[in-house]
C-alpha cells in the first residue's frame, strides 16, 4: 500500500490496484504547487466533509478520471447536479468496495459546502482489506468516540490525524487519540497550510518520541509504503 501526501488534508492511497484520493485541496494550496492536479489518478474520492479546503478539486479530478465520490448523504447530493456520481454513507455505516471495506465514523467539526449550503455532519473513514487497516480522521477535535474504532474494525496499522490545532485538535490531543485508537503509528496532516495552523515539527516529534510513538511527516508529493 502506497500513501502519498498531497498537502493540507489531501492524500492519495494505492491499494488493491485502485487509487483513492482523500479530500483534494491542491490547486488552491500554494504549498502544493509541485502537484499537477490534472495528472492525478483516481478511482474513488473520499470526502470527510464539505469545506472548500477539502473538496476544491473534486470536479476537475472526476472530469479527468471518472472517479466516484464517497461521502455523507448531503455532500454526495450536493455534487450530483454537477455530474459527479457518488456513494452516500452516514455515521456508523460501512460498505465493501472493490478495494476494501469503508466505515464512516464520527468527527467533531463543522461542515458546509463551498456555496454555504448544508454539508451534513463531518466524519472520518476507516478503510481495510486483507492487507492493511487505517483511519483517516478528517478535521476533528479529540473525541472519546475514537475509542469505539478498535472495537468495531480490524486493528489499525496506522492512522492519519490532524495536528495543526486551532481548527482541529493539536498534537497533544493527537497523542491521546492514538491511545484511544490503540495505534502508535501516526501520519500527520492538516498543518502549516495557513498561518493559524503553522506548527513546530521538532516539538511534535519530541513529544511523540517521549511517548514511545511514531509520527510521520511527509513532504508534499512524497510517498511512503505502509
């Protein structure tokens, strides 16, 4: 399984011969200028919520690839008139796709679409097949709902957590989240894009090391085999 960081809260994951993109916000992110949106491969686009910094490049990627979106009912319905096909989900539900099983789980955040319309409730995704299981938290505060995940899914091999603070939990809460999730390998995201969420990586690395946990910072465009 290959994970590529596309900046902000955007990821590309290759698994079972399929390409899955999470929350594409690339063309509007000046830190991701080295990423060519038009060259991205996608079979599915998983959207945690409707904010513009998570859905900005959905339409162009769908136009180029024919990808199907997976999100909550409201987000899928908002995109439908734009010719974007989707698979609607809601909290606690799971569905088996050709690359693996996807479970839509709770997140504590706000959600509205780029035009200000209702975006439903935000969420995160747990994705697994017979090779790996991972959790992409989306934008969220720390919540004890994370304790439910290890009870309802296979053991997590890694988790992707926001650490930028201000709009989401910070690294201190991410450490607690990793305890709740029973997962000691964390890929960091949702940091540095805006002034509000600029972090000191050395401080974060030190805190995780002292806790006996592994935090992975990927450069934008960098890939890692998990």
